[in-house]
C-alpha cells in the first residue's frame, strides 16, 4: 500500500530520547524518595502517556500529576535536549517531501515540547503539522492524538494514511482510528510487542523505509 499521509511518532521512532526521559523520570521520583539506580529500568516508560507511567509506581492520579510537574522541571531545561536523531531520519523525511507526501507528527508528548525538539534538530521544516498532547494532560491517549492530527491535516481518505511508531500504543491508536500502521524496531518496542498489537507491517528501522517504496 502506498500512502499519501505519513504520521510519525517521535520518541523511539525519529529520535532516541532515552537519556533525557529516564533522567527526568529519576529526577521526579527522587522527589518522592524513590531512588533509581539503573536508568535502563525506566526505558519501558518511553512511549506510554506519562500520567499512566507514574501511576504504575502506585501513585494516585493527583500524585502522578505532581510527579509530572517535577519531571518537567528537569525536562524543559535539560532532558529535552538529551536526545539524538536516529540514522536515516533526515534522508527519509527529505525523500518523503520530494515525493509530495504530507508529513505529520502524532506524539503523546506535549505539543510544545515536540515542536521544540523538531526545531532544535532542524526537522520542523519537513512537517506539515505537529500534533501532541496538552500540558494539562488533555489529548494524551494516542488515538486522540491521531484523530486530532488527521482532522487538522484535513485527511478524509483514511486508506491513504499510515501511523509509524515503535510501541504498541502507536499500533493500537492507529487501529482505533481506522488507519494502517507500520512498526519500527529501532525504538523501545520489540517485534513480539508490535506483532501482538497487530501492526500491518514491521521494519527494522526508519532507515529501512527509505527504500520501501511500496509503503511510502
């Protein structure tokens, strides 16, 4: 299937945010006297809505929101830039642009931070629309973000749209909205997770998509 509207996840798909996100989580948890010795143990929280991640520690919704405030204390000044673009991303976006594809971002990360990251790495120019959650927690579920992006991008033919991401949340969100999905293995979800979620296709990395014209 060749798609005209390409929706990308951000964390674990276009960039590797591991250091910034795990350090921000550890900083927030320290506030509650939870000490993390191994930052790698926090990698599973790259992808899901952040409030759900803190509630996984047994926090109430109210306490999770307090933790998010602490997380952002570190993230907005430091963690946001402790990040790197995956190999092949710039070439992929440039290739899609040359093919007149409409490129959009659909992330559960707050939209304001997503735009800052894309601008910092000089990727913003490739995107027709950037969609994310609100700082107050609204629109944090992936399906909500995808619906928002499709609406703002004026996408009416859902058969021409595809969601590309590294976690089951991207795949589930795409299914709920009614578009196809492609899982990438360069991020934080493995093949078993993406198959179980029902991805329509799985590739080793976003780099591989450059040469997969049957998709893009």
